[in-house]
């Protein structure tokens, strides 16, 4: 404690011995250091926020914020309240904690099969169970679709026909899918088809044609193929043509760029496709050959046995007839008949050919080559034409079935826009560089000016009154005495100047005085224990006190004697 008091007393003593400008310099330096420390502490202790959840529904955002405020967790809300940011080092732990509490609850999709974990199904009616089952399927499908690249979230709505005793085949399940895309056009046709098949295979009896997909930008991503939608077919045909043209043009540009260099060729390919699907069935007969087609054999057997003529059965016997009669003999007439029928067909072959849609009907290609300093001759242009023909499979021969066409020409490309763009970029880069140089130069000059001002403030003298006890005559007369604290006389250093005794140059010069304007002179430095200033000291080394010409108060005698 005593050491602290001694240190404080010493600091107060030093502070009282400083001049006004020195006090101002020390105070300004202290404020500058404090401000610098405050800025450093502010930026180093600033929390680095990162995204916890984005694209939240208002209710989910409110639930998450309520949990964060309840646990005194610092956060930031942005994007109209749909995104929440927290400290970077707590993102993963908070996500796990919020997930264990079921938050967020409905971020783009509903609940899944956890619906059946919340309540007992014993007291539920069959209707409620069916509704919960449908909700669970919709929630699980929404989660699955949200995992597709480019899809932020998804909602699925399934419509199931009512179960009745009489089945109506005309009523079939349907589904609608609403996808929230991060950017328009981020989901291609293949992804849309995948979504439709995913939903169709998850719902019993649902066909992929009955699944509609729309996005948050109001675009219908799936065209209804049921009934042969003309718009869907036209879109498919146009997409197939565009993809083929881009593919063929890319092949030509790739092979010519390797020879001519980058940005030296322009290629455009136009394709005509046949989208008709045709089935051909042909039968070819061979008249020289025969093939047994059918063999039929028929056999008839006839066996006829009849007795000789006699009475009719059941007729009473005539008593008047004679009993002397002969036995009747059997007559046998048998016949066997066999018929064989053999059918022969001529040899024939049947061919069934189905031509797929999208066959190339005609191709045309236009190729422009940038002209160099020396024009290309006809041989070189013919070589380029052959390369392009073989690259994309053109049939340019007059006898070819498909009449394709190709044009390869050499022209000078217009590079004016490139020159202008490069000039603008160079101008912008020059401006940025000049701005950065001026900014840095301003900072350097500002620092140098601050340093120069600081040095000048430290070295400037002030009109402080310091009791030195130097006889005026010795000071003005150039005597070899200097003043020490308490008025003690010390020997002046060699070279300070001599000549003139005590009191020379001023009447009554033997009296002590109080000097002004010498806080940084050799004499005051001895009293303040500061290093002497040679520049100021040299002012007093001239004979006869000529060095006092810069101190008008001393020259005019504005001194106060200690004994006056």
C-alpha cells in the first residue's frame, strides 16, 4: 500500500513538473491509446454470427426465437424474420438441441410417421387413422423431395378416393407437389420426373401421370401427359432439337478450337427431326418353297346287319296260319372310308419394324473461321469442311438420301467490343489503383503529420515560471555560472562563454531572478532532470548575452528579482 502511495506521489510530482503542452500531449496520447484499445476490443470480442436456420415459416421462427431468448442465447434475425443467425461455435449444438425438441416443426413439410408416436391410436376412429396416415405419407414425401439438389423445401398433397363397396374405376388417386426452389430453373426435367415417380410409387394406385409439380415462382414443372397434351409434346420436341443442335455444335467447336485456337471459330447447327412413330409390317412369300400347314385325316366305318322279312313285333299270332315256317337269315353290308386332307402354304417371312420418334431428317451447319493475317487457300478450307462433315455426320453428297448442307467461310471477327471492354476494365482498374494509392498515401501522410505534431509538441517550450536563482548579471553578462535548484551556483560548462563579471550588462544584476521561457533550456533541464537541448543551449553561448535576442522578455528586463 505504501508503495502504491509512493508511486502515486511520484507520478503527481512528475505531472506537476510538466509544461502545459507536455500535459496536453500526454493526455492526447492517453486518449488515443484508449480509443485504439477500445476499437481492438470491440472487433475482437464481436460475435461471429452464422446461419442457424433459413427460410423459416413465421411460426417456426417465433418458436426458435422463444427458445433462444429463454436460454439467454444471443442471436440475429434477418431476411424479413425468416432466417436466424447465432454464434458460429454453437450452430451444430443448437441444431441438435432444437431437433430434439421438434423445432422447427413445419419448415416446408409436415410431420411424418411421428404422428403415430404422439397419441394412442386405440381411441381413434378409422377415419382419423386414415387421415393421419395420409398426413404421414405427405410429410415423409416432403422430406424426401427436400433432399433433391436445388429444392429448399416441398409440400405434398395427396387426394385419395373414398373407399366404398362399389368400386368406381374412374376415380383414381392424384397428388400435387409444391417445391420451394432456391433459384428459378434450378430443377431440370429429369429431377421433375424423379419427383413424380417418387410420389407415384409411395401412394397405392397412383400413376405418375396424375402427379402435378409446381414451384414457388408459379411455373408448372410437369405437363399433364394424360390424353397426349399438345403443349407437352411440343415442349419435348423443342427440347430434343435444341439439345441435339447444341451437342453437334459443341463437337465441331471442340475439334476446331484445338487447331485454330480459342475464340477463333463460330458454329451453328440446325436440325430437322422427324417425331412420327411409324410401324412397318412386311410379309415375304417364297413361291418355290412350300410348308405343310395342316394335315387332317378322316376315317368312316359303316356296319349294317338286318334280318330276313317276318312279322312285326307285337303282332298277335294268327291261329289260322301254319306253324311250319323257316328261320330268317341275317344280311351283313359293311363299308370302310378314309379321307386325308393336307394343306400347304408358301414359305414367307414377316417383319415388324417400329421407327422411333426423333430421327434426323436434315442437318445444316454454318461455320465461321476468323481470318488471320494470311488468307487460307482453297485446300485449307476444303480440309476444314471435311472435318466438320465427319464430326457431325453430314450427308452432303448429291446422291445422299438425306440432303444436308454445310457452309464454311473465313471472315474477320469484329473485336471492337472486346477492345472497348478491355479499355473500360483497364480504366476501372487504373481508377481503383489510383484510389487505393491516394488512400494509402493519405493514411501515411496522416500518420506522418500526427508524428510530426507529437514531436513538435514535445520539443516546444512554454512560458512556465521556473525558479532558478541565477543572478541576472551573470546570465546577461555571459558569466561562467549557471543556476541550479534552490539558487545554488554551478560552474558553467566549457564553451558557454565568458567575459564580463557579475552584474555586467544590467544594473543591480547581482539579485536572483525568476526566468521565463526557459522550460527546455539548459538551465531548466538541470532543474527538471531532463536532457539538455543543444539547440536552445547554443543560443546562450554567444558573448555578451547576444543569444537572448530570441527572448524579448529577458532582453527588455522583464525579470523579477528574488530580493526586489
